[in-house]
C-alpha cells in the first residue's frame, strides 16, 4: 500500500475501500461492552447512520468573529489535551456508502489502535512514531510516519493548532461545533473535520477528505475516557528500514 493511501485511510476507509458491513444477523448483545470491546447492535447502527446524516445536514454557521473562532479552537485544544485514554466503538461510512464498525483505542501521548470488526480483519496501530496498517487476511503490512497522518492530532503530546496543524474552518451552532484542520506542511494530503456536541463539549465524529476528495465519516459510540488499556493493544511490528515494505 502506498503512503498516500495510508494517509487517506488511516482515520477512515479501509484498504482499497474494501470495508464491508458485519455479517447480517449477528446476535446482538445488550451489554455494548464485552471483554473491553463494543457491540454495535443492528438497531444502533441504524441510529448512528441516521445521526450521522442529521449532523451532515445540520445548518452550521461560521463563527461570527475572530474572537469566537479563537475561543472555539482553545476549547477544542483543551478537550483533546485532556484525554489520557479513550475507548469507543465506531461506525464508519465509507465514500461508497458502505458501513463498517470497530473499536478505537487512544493512549496519549503517541499511541492509538483502530480495529475493524471482521470482515475485514484489519487494524491500524500507531506507536513509537509510526502508523502500521495490518491486513491479516491478505498478510500485508504497511507503515508510514505517524506525524504524516491526520491521526497525529489525537495522540500528540501537546495538541496546538495553528503551527503544524492549520485550522481552515470553524463552524458553530447551538449544539454542534466543527473544526477543520489540514497539515500545514502538506495541505494537499486532505483535511480532517472534528465534530463535537457542545455543552458539554464531546467528540462525536470526524470526517476525512482525502487528496482525491473522497469523504469518509466515523461516528463514535459509547465513548469512555480515563479507562485502563492493555499495553499489548499497541504492540506493532518494528518500523521497516527506509524504503522497505511501504
């Protein structure tokens, strides 16, 4: 897999856009958290997709003054910097409309894991400054520097916008806040929009637009902060020598 493809997929679509919905008819579990992983019931999937479409269609209004924008950015920075650990289920809508799900784990600073519920048997692990994409079904592993991915916004030691991460848009209405960012040194890689509900501020969704304009949306379900995470979740193959395996 090319580095550019990993950039576009790391927080959104799976390998070659091949994410598929879970097997129909899988038995639902009323306890969404089983063995530390979320169970997203079919009904909940429908509700999440409906919520996602509602958020997309909401008529957000741009912050009216630079002071409004600055305050919104400050609040988002404080929220993200306040995350120590995070565990959440997610439902993803790929550019082709396919719906898949999985589990997100974050251990700040520097570590994350995005694990899709098979099929496909795919996970993305960020650790030791590298982002590793593992497709167990195809037996493929690809890597790129974590700092070159939008994923870095979630695991940086000190998240601060305006330097490496350029804010290109702030939209705010009564209950929804959106902040769109790009890598300052390479805006052509695409953009990442963080979507929060407000009062209290809570991350609900992010939207990835890749270099080709393909849009992937991930909505979080059952977010838990400050939970104990097994260090083994972030075990990944060692970084390849430069130019190999990517």
